[in-house]
C-alpha cells in the first residue's frame, strides 16, 4: 500500500523533484517523531487537516482505527469539508492530528492551533509542519513564515501543551538549495524539457543534501545563524 497510495512523491520524493530538500527531511522527521511519541500505541483516531489526497496516510495507517481527512475544498479523499480555524468536531475527538503545510495559509494561526488542541484527547499529539523560509505562494492566501522560536511561542500562547518539540526539516544549505531549485525548475519549464528539469534538480539536490548534514557546523537547529525552509512541530496535549 505504501507505493500504491497517492502522494508517493511526498513520502519518497526523487532527487529530480524541486521539493526534494524539504519533503525528504519532512517525511523522515514524521516517521522519527511518530515512533518516538506513539510507540506501543494502536487503535488511534487520526485527523488529517488539509488532507488533499492524504499522502501521509501510509505512515499512520497501522496505528489508526479511524483516519479522517478534512480540507477546505472537496476531493475524492476528503471526508469532511471545513476550516482549521473552526473544526467541525467535538472536543477530544482524536488521538492524533496531522497538519502539513497548512499553517502559513490560515488567517488566524493562534486560533488554528487552539482548535487542534481542543479536538485532541488527553495524551493526544499533533504533528504540524509549516514553512520557515519559502517563496510567496498565495493558495489562496500566504501569510506567515516562522522560526523555531516563533512556532514554540505560538503553540505555548495557544494552549497548555505538555511538550512542544520543533524540528527543522533540513538546515541552511538544504534551505538555500531548495530555493535555488524553485527558480531552476522555472527555467526547465520554459525550456519544455522534463529531462533537463530533472537533471537541474538532481545537480542541486544531491550535493546540497550531502553538505547539509555537516555544514555549517555551528549555525544549526536553535543556534544563531540557523536557517531552515521548513519545521515540524510535535506537540503533546
């Protein structure tokens, strides 16, 4: 089911993908954090906010007794149409809330995080990812960018979380490489060559991924000078 389920390019992006340097570390972080905080648990009620085609369903299916997808627009994998800022569910309805690449698009992020906390049961956990540095992309609106400190502060101001862990999805070189890929991808589109686009992406993604694991040695994570295109917040109620 892992390969047959839609959204494989988000779970296992190829190095020819312009979003590889964000999606690969995000998928790895989701698996790592899932195993850290949900070890030994099963029969969970999972809510996927901004679900689209539920690309990360295969990562949680073995733990889930129920998996509900909500999105702002209808779709073949959308179970409920609604807003993150006014979730149409009762208090403590879910054990896990998954929300990837949505927060930058909502008008009221504080209210959105408070709603996630409201629908989580006691000992529930949310996995929420959002941009640190990225291009402006109104879809339909694009309002926010974050630092790890900003996300931690947002979550603490929104509700009484027991634990908040913010994980960068790639460091400075991955972030810079990711931004370069967005513009190189446009060059490839204009030249109408899928092969050239893929070659351009690979020429940046492969070395950036390798170098990002080691450099810069000090400006990483929570240190001054750090830079990340994306973050994953793991917050436990």
